[in-house]
C-alpha cells in the first residue's frame, strides 16, 4: 500500500467539523473508492509480476537442464572423435595394465588396455603335494611339495633298525615310532614315556 494514501487517509479525522458534513462524507467516499481502486491495481500488478517471475525462473531452470543434458550427451557420444573437450584433461601415461600369474593362480584377461576383467583360477598341481614352507632351515617362500613327518605336529619317529631294542637315544622323551631289532628280528612300537622306553612287540 503506498504510504501517500495512508497519510491522506489519516487527514480525514482532522477535517471533520471543518467542512460541511455532506461534503465531508462525499469527499471521504470518493477518496475511499480511489484508495480501493489504486490498491486493487497495485495488488494485481504485484501478482502479475510474481507470476511472470515464477514462469521465467521455471523457464531458466528447464533450459539450463536441457543444456547440461545435451552437453553431457555430447561428451558421451563424441568420445574418441576428437571433439570432446574433456578427453584431453587428466590424460596419463598408463595405456595398459597387466597381471602375472604364479604357482597359485593362473590369470586370464591380461593385459587390459581400456576396459576388461582379470579372472583368477587356481593353478594345477601334482598329486600328493601340500602348500608349505621349507622342511628345514630358515624361513622361505612356500611351495607345493611332498609332506614330511615334521609337517605333522605329533611326536613321531621314523622307523629305526639297530642290533638292539629301542633306546632313549633313538627316541627322545615324548616320541614314538617303529623299531626293528636286527639281531632278533623283533619289531616293536616304541615310545619314550618320561625317559622310559615302553614298547609293544608286533607279531
């Protein structure tokens, strides 16, 4: 509402009694009609501007979305045609990636020059082999090899043969095994139980 009209409207109480009452009434009604008309026009104009701004804003959003979609579509469909402005950005020196197999895995799909997938499968191995470290000595890379008694965490002693029954020298405390007396021909299952050799004759 224009401030000027508010100021004029405030004058009417002050004019009461200063002019003829009939004239005063007519002046007030005339002003009030002008006031309502101008106020209505201002509101209509304001609503129209608001509506036009909303339409323009929606048009700008729609057009901007279309431009972005068209640009992205051009980047995708124009790849490799020399007219893609992003193709020269961030270009590195790697043009191929390869993977090398080992005794555990065989690899297919190598190398990859643009896109692809590496496939890993277990390599074939000979029968009766285990994947383990060295049988003795320092640590080393594991390989596939035959199992040895040291791989089994039990106190087993390999078969021994001497001209006597088994002794604590051959079987240290906690170990056991098969022993043959080469003189008598007896074969024993021998076990060192706390420094005492216990044996069972096999017949």
